[in-house]
C-alpha cells in the first residue's frame, strides 16, 4: 500500500496564476519522491490547467483530486459538479464528507453515502473524512460518532468496494487550529475505525483499508502519525500551501 499525502488547498489561491505557481513549486520539490503518492486537491476551476500541466510531466508522483462532487453523473442539478466530469479531467480521488462541508453546507451522512456510492460507481477513489467535534470528545462520544459516520457513509457499499475507499480520520477540533491530535489519541481512533470495519465487513478487510490522519499536520508531527501511530498517510490543509513545508512533510516519510 502506497503512503498517500493529500494536499487540500480548500478555497485558497485566488487566481489561476497563483494556483499554477504553487503547483509548479510543489512538483519541483517532490521530484525525487518515490515512496509516496501525492494528491493535489485544488478548487474545481483550477483542475483543467493543473491536469494539462500534469500531462506534460510524465515522471511526476502527483495525482489530481477534487474537494467534493455531486452524487449523480449528470442532469438538472444547478451548480453541481459530476464525478464523471472530474474523471474526464484526470482526477483519481475525490474528498467526501470533509468536516467543513458538514459544518458550513450541512452535508449529512446520507448525502455523503450517496456521494461515496457515486464516486465508486464511476471508478474513482473516495477519500472519506470522519472525525469528532471538540464537544463530542469532551462528552466521551468519539466512538459513537465515528461508528455513526462510518456505518451511514458505507450503506450499500460492498465488501469488494470497501477496499477502494481511503478513510481520513480528521478530528474537527484539530483542523486549522495548529493543535494536532496526539499520536496516541490518533492511534486509538485508527484502531476504532478498523474495529468498526471489521464488525461490518470482516477482520481481514479491516486490516487492508487505508487510513490517513488529518488536522494540523506539519513537518514536525507527520512522522508521529505515520511512523508511530500506524497511519498510511496524511491529509494536509494549511501546510500544503507552503511548498517548502509540504516538501519537508513528504520527506519525513
Ligand atoms: P489543516 O487542514 O491541515 O489546515 O488542519 C486539514 C484538513 O482540513 O483536511
């Protein structure tokens, strides 16, 4: 299983030129990387340009991902973006259920489930984000919240399909706060996710799934998640906007 490092640019980089420049700098800093697969997830509107740039760089380790998609392939859905459109642009991955979408767009577990099913049906890889809020944590509800998010997001997802999903454990209180989860806490959550998958599918299936950590990842803490807590990669927000820091994160693995 390849280590995955996802760069989630979110709604940053306000011009196509700045997105292109950052992409070129990231690519330059990552030229010698062989061990990991790097997935850059820009805003939708920058995907065509970045896809064109990628086609010119045959040896790159960078792949493209989207930050969201709709759950239907096509039709009368004003303002939405179809997973097929993203596939046709060269995307391999789609982030789904990010906590910012759950919070600001009221994305529900049911909507997330429909998106997961659609992404899988069109041959793309969902990066399914799950994680508790600060309040859930304080009330000792981490396990209940993770179980509900996972079970609902995976309705009608077969045993064969589950192996294609990448899970991203992202405690909400650690996102964009500079206060990452401790590697011990993250490790407990990772084991919990595996247990939930084992109960729903099987023990061997649970052992094979890829789980990433996300939430204030930087070059100083990335090894504690991947090397100590057993995650098979990370989802990086703010630090992915700094090409030097991002290259350092990748080199730590
Ligand atoms: P952060 O964002 O690295 O800025 O905390 C992570 C994320 O939202 O996925």
